[in-house]
């Protein structure tokens, strides 16, 4: 009996809201997963990540296997204990980061040999090894090891890549074994070619997974091409399982993907952009480095309930960013993650009440107005 | 009627415990003031600084006058509001940092002309300007503008420097004016020469201040020479006013100074060392960069109640420090500031109960044992 289950509570059009249940806690969907690459969501205490409303976060297998190593994390009691986060964790397979090590990796049917970006040491990542690492980490949601097909790709390249990923998906499933408290997600590939997406979806369904990711998007194709794929790809996947769009994205990417039937997201944008002075808000992105904030006593967003907006002026955020103070990263990351979770909560509530169209219209209208400067 | 007052509750030998009352809150003494140079205690949320037990923090006039400027902070409602800290703030005069700008500053009887380390712009700092800046910042405890006599100094240099600081102390008092809700502290100079320390103390007492700092120490003379001065200098200052030893120090410096009658301290050590991986503990300093922590499941200090020690292993602290993660600075700074405040609380309680000698003996014994490695 599997102790991981997914239930769709309401739908509106293709959009769904529900709950993905795991032994470590429920994940309300549509869900956004903050990225905790190296066993920390950068510049955030885990209590603060939870306070933003996150039900789950993502860890990166590639980074953790190299440092501090999966073996060490297992000896220390697993990733949850190590990083002081007791809610669910999803780990990627390591494949995406390894593939991007151009010149430092060799891809074969067996897997990928690569050199560490930290110390140049040699490593081998295969479906079996990825499953072993993710088990040692104690990941609640394990991702299949796959190749993220580069974009653009010829049909031949996309076909070969996808089919190898499907063989790797079977090997991942076999290696994962019987773990009732943990989920294994397959990953659909097929580039932007509908019949390849269908072939991939069918192959994954034949193997059978607890959830299905849509891979190979958000790799440079642009929002229009991504939405074109999302117009059909989610519908190829089982309705009764969660659908996860990997590495997405900007707020408007997420809204469009939710409208198209996606349930889960992850992206470094809110945390990474926070560290470079960029705030994500309902008004769009606001750059706190800009000198116009220097004397602005207003909060970043007057309607935001996050600690940053409750307690600090734009002038302060500008000052601490210019002074390279760590609190600049702390405050902007907190705000950005809060905004993302508030957006997800808004989407969930709108789907539940059948008002998603109004919600999306208001979302776009507010962004079109943008930030309103203070005139002096 | 002055709304700032100091009351000594108990003494043991020369050591005192009491309360410095200000309209923004009481400061329990002996007190340690974390340093918030640029309107932030680095890597800490102000709520976290308060949670460590800090009653007051220190802001740096030099840094704030250059960026974001005192004028801007005043327009924005003062430093407390700007940095979201509603307890008392002490500001230094800017003198110490300006004097250390070797080659970029010119000292005369009027004051100091200098160039900004940020953009090379020219500035002028005088007793009058320092008082103006500290008023604009909204500082609760204002420090006189003085020259921190370099160490070592000939008697002639030390005499001239001290006497100019005393003339500046009078100018500071005159410029400070009548501000019943704010305190002005004088600063004793005189290097390591007893009769100069006496002359300085007498000059300051003639002018009359709300508190008295012992300046010109912790500038390279070493603990032994510092304690030699502290054997007599505090006793030259009024018993009914707080005594503040500027820029001190290491935990054992503080303990020795409290035994010699000092009430207030500030130092960047707990925050700065936290950012370089050094933990301050009752066992002494522990370097988290050391590879011996790599597999250590123990907390930094098993007897410490801070969030870092409650929730994280040494292995985690080592990992995030090696990975240059911001949380490494956050967690170690929090621990270090917690340790310092716990030390101050221990000193206050020991003086109150007449057990200071036992407390100090236990303090030194535990440090002599040092950290106990796990053998495997």
C-alpha cells in the first residue's frame, strides 16, 4: 500500500487544485517548491521558508553528492535532519546539472561520467546511482534520471534522447524498488514535438509512476513555445497524478502553466534574484538597486504581509543592497518567496472558487500598471 | 529633568550590576552591545539580535554619515525606524574610524578632514558635526568626538592628544545641548599613563556626562597592559555613572574588565568571526572550517540554547561554511551573539548573588579544557 497519494479537489478548465499527501506532510497544489541546492535555501532559515507557506522544497542531487556527499548525509540521519527541514523534500536526479557540465562529462547509454566543478574529481551518475543517492538523502519525492533534451533539437536528436530517457526511466523504476513512503516521478521528454511527447507519456504510463514531470522546457525556448507544448503535454499525462513542470519559472509562466493543468513548480528565480537586488512583486519585478528608491519611505509592496514589507522601507532595502549587507539578500529572498507562495495560494483559492479567470485577469492588469514611483 | 538614569543594584569587589534606563528601554549591565555598523548587525534580523538578549546595539557614525547619510536617515524617521530596531542605540562619534584612514585624513584642532573610502568624496568631522550627525540618527547614547590616542605613544604625544580630546569633549557637550531623553558619554584618554588618565577623568567630571567611556584601549597593547590600566582607570570615573570600555572584546577580556568595574562593552568579534567560520563558545573559540567537524553529529555546544545549537550539527555548520552559504554566517553569528549575551547574563547573575569569583573560576576552567573532539 502506497502512503503517497494525490487528490484533485476542484478543477476549473484544465486547472486543478488538490493535495499531494506524503508521510512527511501534505503539499497543497498548485505548489511552488523553493530551491535548496546545497542543503539550504540560500539566505533563509528553514523556519522562514516554512513561514512563507512552502509545503516542500527541492534539493539538488548533483551538488549534494559532491559536497557533503550523500553517504555523509545518510550517516548524519538524512537531508531533513541535516538541514533542519521536516516537511517533504523533492530531489532532482542530478542529470540536468551534470549534462550542463560541457566539456567535463561523457554521456553513454550507461549514464554520465563527469568531473566535479569543485575539485575535478571523477564521478559516475547512472539511473541506479541516482536512485541510490536520492535514497541516501532521504528524499520524499525522487526524480527519474533522464537527459534533458537540449533546445532546439532535430527530430532525430529529440527522438533518440527521449527514448534513452525512457529506458533510463525503466531502470530508475527498477532501482527505486518498493518504497511505500516515498514517491518516484517519471519525466516526459520529446522537445516541442507533439508525437514524441505522446510517445514519452505512453512509455512512462506503461512503467507507472507516482507523479509525472514535464521535462525539457524552460531551457531557452521562450514562453510562447513553452505554452504551446503545455497546451497539449499535461493532457497526455494521467489525470489522477500530480504534474510537475521542472525549473519554472517567472510568475507569469506559473500562472499560464497552472491554467494549462500543471500542479507543481520549482525555480531558483525568487531566491537568486533576491540576492541580486531584484524583488518579485504583484507589480512585476522591481530592481532595488535603482537610485529612485534611495529616499522612498514606502515598503516594497504596501499590500504585502511579509516581514520585509511590514518592517522596512524601499530606502532601507536600497541602502543594504548597495552596502553589500547580507540582510539585503535575507530580506529580498524572504519577500520573493512570500510573494511566490501568496501567488500559489491565490491560484489555489481561485480554482477552488471557480474564479480563476478573474484572478488571472487581475494578475495581468496589475503587472501591466507596474510599479508606481513616488513623485516628490 | 534627565530621563536617562543609571542605578547600580549590586556590587562584588569592583564589579557592578545594575540598569541603565533610557526612554527606549532598560539596559542591564554589565551589557554587551552588538555592532550594527551600516544599519544592520551583519547576517542577523533585528528580531534575532533581540532574541539573543541584547538590550542595545551600536551604530557607526562614520559609515552611516557616508551611506546612506545622516540627513537621509533623519528624513526617513531616524535610525531605529530605518533598521527596525526599537530598543536603545549607542552611536560612536566617527572619530575612531576617521583617524584610521591613514593618508586620507588631516587632523587639526578644529577636527578632521577626510576622504570617503567609498567614493573619495571630502568630508569634515568636528565635535559639533559629530553631535549633529548623532542627533539626526536619533542615537540614544551619543559619544563625544575624540581622538583615540595611538598605542604606543610617548608621554608628550599622549598628553597633547588627551588634552585636545578634553577640549573636544567640552565642545561636544556644548553642541549636544539640552536633550533630556538622550545621553552623552565622555571618553577618558591618557594612554597607559596613570596621571594622564586621572587628568582626563577630572576634566570629564568637570564637564559632566551621563556616562564615561574608557577610550584608547584594545588598540594593540595586549590584554596584560589593558588590565593594568583597568586596575585603576575605572575607579577614577564617577561611581554613579556607567563605564563603557570601547571596542572590547574577547570573552576573557570582558570577564576581566567586569571584575575591574566596567559596565558596558561593544565589539565586532562575535559577528565578524561568525562570518569567517569561528564560533565563540564557553570552550573557547572553535573553528568550524576544520575538517574534524565534517562527520560530527554533535551541536556546536551541547549546553547552548541558541537555535543554531538546538537545530544543527557541527557537520552541517562545516558544510555550509565550506559551501560559502549565507546561512553559515547567519547561524554562527546568531550563536556567537547568543553566547556573548549568555556570558553577560551569567556575569550579572553572579554579581547579584555574590558568586562572581566562582563564576570566573568556572569560566577559565572550562576554557582551559577546550573543545572535546569526538573519537571514533
